[in-house]
């Protein structure tokens, strides 16, 4: 069921005219996008279209060459202070899990709350155990990353991000490194978080997730945002011809 969001809600996250180049190659071209509180926005597009780079600019893993980023109405500058504050509020889940192999599952989740938020070990452990239940693998708390499946590792990565109590979750193709049978278990957790009101910006090719959980779908091509449509318009065909062509390729 799609959430009903007021058109008058101010954006929680707003990108205005974002540009990014690597040498002579312009990866992002005047990209503007906003995400409101509780909204799930899915970004799709062909490989090399700039989707992941746009996400990395949001989390300041890549500094934009031009344009402005606003979070909760405040302009974010690329400096250590602003970046540190931003990353406390914006969680990010990557393609390849990036768990610490020498730490158990529960310890991977506990680490950031203890180091960044100054949480006690006991409190961090309680939160980690609770989040493992939320992502449906409480029995894996004492396992190590190489002892669990890829789908389970990605769910641990989601729990690790949630442990920081983020206001926005960014997902960079979170199922692309998974075997097909493991994709559903990750998608189900992401969709459940969206249904509970977690603000999410998701780069993915999983159209089932987009249809099920997205409030809006953004189509990118050659570094530009070509389409920004509601779920109903996107899957109802009320989009431009280039977007329809891409959608036909993905779905058929």
C-alpha cells in the first residue's frame, strides 16, 4: 500500500543542480531531486547513468563539483564538520556489505553506536539484538560474516546502518551482489522499513521492489534525471518514450 504524503511537506533532503565530473567526463549534469520525510524514492537507469554517483554525493562520499545539497533545510558544505554530522543522520548500504570479518555479526552492529554515539556496550548490544530480530536473523548474532549467506550479510549491513538511528537510508544496488534466491529476503526487509515510514533513496534494478515500495521513481540516463514520476504514473505508462523503452527492456 502506498503512503499518502502531503504535497506541502518540505523536503527532508534536497539536491539542486548537482554536477560531478571525473576529468573531462561529466558524470552528473544539473541533477535536482528532493525526498520528503517518510518517502521512498527509487532511482533506476542503465549502467553508467550516474545513479550511484548521485547517491555518493548525497552522503558526501563524493564531493559535487557544483550545485547545492540541503538536509532538513540546511545547506551542507563539504567540510569535515558538516560531513560528520550528515553521516550520523544518513545511513548507507552498499553493494558489497563491507562488514568487518574479524567481528561477529552483533559486534559489527554495535561498533558505530559505541564509537560515534558514545553508547555503552550493554546498550549497543541490546539495540543490535533488537535490530537483528527486525531484519529476521536474530539467531546469527554470534556468527561471523563468512559463516552466513550473502543475503544475511546484507541484512546485517542494513541493521548496522539502522543502529545509528538515521533519518534517511541510502541503498546503492543492495541486491546486485546476491544470488537470485537471496534477493527476496533483502527486498522484504527494505520494503518493510519503507512501509514503517523510513525515508529511503534506493538505487536498484529490482522493479518488484519499486512497484511495491516506491512513492516515486526517478529515471537517469547519461548523468541526467530524465523522469521523476509517481509510482502510479510510472507503472501506468504516463512517462516519456525513453523511460518506457527502458522499462520495457527491464520488465520483458
